[in-house]
C-alpha cells in the first residue's frame, strides 16, 4: 500500500505544516512553500490539515501506485499525467494498483502538491515530518533527504473515491505579480526615497532562490544602518543586505539574522511568490496588519466552510 518512486525529479520533499516551537535551538519550521495549495489538498480528501504530502518542485517526478487510493493535486500545473493522460490540478483522482503518476515540466507555477487519502505514513521527528535538507531533519528517512529512486511512500488502502474540485474563486492566481507586504518596525530606517524605490520597482526572481529564501534582482535599496544586532527571523521577512538586493526569507529560513528588514510578505503572498520561477518579475505592495488578517481569515473560513 504505497507509491514507489520511479524517477526522483529535481526536488520532491515530504512536508506537513511545519516543525514549530524549536527555533530557540536553531531549527527552522520547514513546511509547504505554498500553504494555501497544501491545505486545499488535505481538504479535498477530508484529511487532517497536517497530513503529510509531497511537494514537487519543477517536476520530472514519477511514481507507481502499488494499491488503490484517492489523491488530490493542488498548486502548480507541472504537466502531470496519469497513465500518460494529462490531469489538471485542484482536483481529486482515483488511483488503481499499477497506475503511473508523472509530473513533467511547469505549464504554470513551480510547485505542485500531491496528497493521498489519509496522508502519507511517515515517522515524525520532533513532532513533524517536514523535510529541511539544510538541517538534515525530517522527511521519509528522518534525516532531511529528498525523495530518491526506489523510495516507498506508504499510505492506507482505500477503495472509496469521491470526485471533488476546488471552487474556482478559491484557486490562487499564480500570474499575480503584486506581493503584499506588512511594513516592519525597521521600515523607518529607510529614507522616503528608498521606500518609494522599493515599492515602485520591478524585481526579477534570481536563479539563486530556494526554499530558504527568494533572492531578487532589481533597483538596489539602501539604508544608513550599517547592521543590526541579530534577531529572530519571522516567515516572509524581507532582508536588505549590503548590496541592496532584497531577500525574502521563507520556510527554510535561518532562525536569526542581522540585516535590516523592510517588512514581511504575508502567508498568502509568500505562497504566490514561491510559485514564481527564476526570471519571473514581481512587485511589492504595502498593506496593513488588518488587511493581512482579513486575507488570512478569508482563506481559513473557506477551508472551514468546505469541511
């Protein structure tokens, strides 16, 4: 009762909602880069919200089913096929023993999520299966390894399948280029001109971007601060290093840092950003804490209403 990995692809990782409560000992949270897509995957199958899934980055990932089950695909369209027939994301599908599920290359977006009825069965490490390769923790082996050819992803046997799809209005727009930002307390360390430059400029996603952070290329932003005392790093923090090129810190971010920060992207905004490929262009737009909370409450209300 499992999927067997036939082709490992560029990067396929076991993830849940993250390893929380351990940043004081230097461990980051990990978890899905696109939380909205992850939550919808479990909601479609009536799984627990934290049930483990596979996050597939870019594609080239192939699995063979060894038992019947139901799956859900959410997130990016990676040209996924079931027995060589294209299947779009944001839906559930029945899987039979011997079926071949293959993720190819991005049609739109960058990261897809594969959830299975009941969730993948993995042993948690410090309360979570979230894979953080840099810290060598979590995942199928518990040592932070990405999925490899021959790995076996266990799940519970299931014969009942219900066809479902995410409401169209609830599907994120990965073509959105404006990323919402909550201003941080160091915002005033940047001059009015530098703030204007930051929010009026286009930034291109650098090839050096990864799960730790998205490096951006564009108009440099500077501050008179030479540095700050290292402090805890929140999800979505936008660091401005000495070269003035912003870095948005995401799921596998370091636990502390000493660069000035313009603010933080929201969870929803971070998910949209994580679906952008190197060379894609984004802009930042400021929002208030109240607006960010309303956005979050709306998303969570949609999940609750569905369930």
